[in-house]
């Protein structure tokens, strides 16, 4: 690659793979590499990964990318799958257990114990989250219960418990930096949103020695410096860090309150920027740190949908209905509707706004006329229906109606899905110009951290949509089809909705 413009290295370590980009300070993608990573499902409801494989995938993707550049990148922006827990030895940097993936439900019983003990209100008010296996703290509590031999070294500070950003930065710096940014820290159940720090009382609630936790840093600042021996010969600053969904929110330039995006990835995650003031708890919706810039935390409401692209991979690998997930868009458009069929994607329970970890997935409304195409279309339609579930819960919580939804992620390449989503919500859907919005967001945070761009407003001014989908009936949401969806959804629920 030729050219003299300064480039940023963006590392996006996701659940299914690691993507690395070379990105200009204006957000243009100049080069890309990728490595797949495996997820193991050793028991029903469990999901785990080899933490060393995650690190090797970063090393390999960065080495390939750097080998094609004329000059070293000026800084690194990192974004990562959130809530996934890695516990490792601070001295040797060896993990003491498999990484427990965000999808994993192994700590469901622990969540029920805390709920029965009356802990939910404290957790909700301080962290903006819910007692759910999704988040990191109950995963760590489970590990320390199952592996009691870890408790003494944990209490001595010999072990570090972090999300994937902490793990990767530790490896990139050969252990010199044990840090996490505020957006990732806010996904642990241990972070007080109002104080902007890990809370000792929450740590005690979950049996977590505070000494295990990393330092909390900003999202756009010089956080660490990579070691050439660890990372493809590069000695560059790590200047941008955010959880993947917050990075996508930044990459979509949703930097002002009221702006929203949805990422259709392994799961779907809908976030709306709500500014710096802590909103009251909202039914079924989370509050999270969007990013910390200049020492100030911007907050977002979030609705987490656990299964989106994962359902297409299941159709491919589990049912053999697709040879490749890229076929889904064409199969979706090969039929005008799903012939009354609904797919409920509760393969890992139901997330927002229902938060029902015991719910299970189902195809409903089948008949002798149901075909492969109808099943695939139902799975794609479910992405849009679950998005509407979250949008309506957010609107009820905020008292405002969405005027536009910015979208990104792998499934957003399907024109049919984007149009179906626009029609279902009655608002325009704006698709990002690049499918790599998450990684670009990390790069833009690094650009802000290195003063290569004039802050978040400059990022917003440079943003342009790749495509825009107008609803067939603006301002109107179809009620009959959505009522049928809600009826189908009710049939897989393990319990009636509660007030969470």
C-alpha cells in the first residue's frame, strides 16, 4: 500500500472473529484482514472460548495487515465483544480458565439467588443493568465458586479479571497495562454509573476481590503502548477503546442525545445516546456508558437482543437450510412473506425488553405449505420484530419517538431486511457506508485520543449513509402483523413479563 496519510490500526475482536483495519483519520478504510475464532458449547446454555486463541487471532490479523502497509500506524483503536470474562495470571499472562462468553447462561442460578436476596434494586439503580447471566460479575462469581483454589491468589491480587479489552491490552503490552475503558467497565455489574468507578459494595455482593479488577481509563486517550515483541513489531499508542456496541454508536456518529443505531451482528444491539445525565431505570432497557471522552461519561440506553446472525449460522450449521449465511438475503426475497410462520430466536434466552433466560427458541405457525424459504424469511423477519420490541420499550422509557434508525453489522447488507425494518417501524433506516462501523468507531476514538480530529462533532460532520430505506407508510406501524408476532413470542416465554 502506498500513500503518506497517517493511518490508524483498528482491532475489532468479536465473538466469531477478529477484524483489523487500516483507517484514515477521516474514517476511510484502506485495508482489512480477518481471522475466525471458535466458540465452544460444552453444555446446554454454556458458551466459552480459548482466550489464547482470541489473542493469536489478533496477532495474526495485525501481522498480515501491518505487512501490507508502507509505514506503521500512528495509533491503535480497540473494540471488543463485551461481558465476556477472562481471568488470567498477572505475572505469566496465562488464563486460568476458558473465557466465559457473553452468551453463556451458566450463572443463571446465581442471578436467581441475588434476586431472591433482594439485590436487584441496588444493582439496577447503581449499574443501570439487570441481574442476568449476560453480565460479567455473576460469571466471575460462578468461577470462584467452582474453582475455590482460585480464591486465595485472587484475594492476593495475583489474578486479573477483565473483559476482552483488558486481556488483549495486557498481551499487547506484555503485562505492563491492566486496564479497561469506562464503556466496558459499565457492562460488569460492578461499575457505579454515577460515581464512574468500580463499586466496593457491588464487588462484595458478588464475592469479587476488588484487587482483581483492572484500572478504568477513558475511551479516547493514550491508554498504553504496544510492545513490538508482542504485536507484529509495532510500538504504537493504544488511544481508543470501547465495547463493540458503543464503538458502533460512535462509528455511526450518534454523538448527540436522541441519535440511535442498531447493529445486526451475532446478536443485535440497539443504543440511543441520552447524554451525560443518568436517566431513571427503564422497564427492560439497560443504561450503559457510551464512552468517556475528556474525563466525562456519555450515557446510552441499550436493548440487547442475543441472537441475530447467530440464528443464520444455526440455520446453516444446525439445520442445513443454508450453504452460506450470505444466501439469506436472496432466500428472504424469494418469497413475499413467511406464510404465517414466526421464528422466535431465543436460542440463548430472550434479552431486552423481556429478559427471560429460560425462554427457548421455536418455529411457530408451520403448515404443510411451509418451505425452506419461509423458514429462512421468518428468521430474518425476527431480527426486525425483535428490534421493534426494543424500540417501543425505549420510546416508552424516554417519552420520545424515534425519527430515524442507523444500522450496521453483517446482516444489514440485506436490502430486504432494511426495507422490512423501515416498514415495520414507519421511520427511515439509514445503513452505514461501511459494514465495519464497529472497527471504524474504535479508530475514530483513537483519532480523538490522538487529536487527529476535532472531537466527536467532527466525526458527526464527516458521517454519510451508504443507503437509506424509506418506509412505505411513514409514521405508521403495522399492528396486525406485530400482534401476531407478540402472540408467537408469548408462547415461548417461561414466565409472564415482570417489572424489570
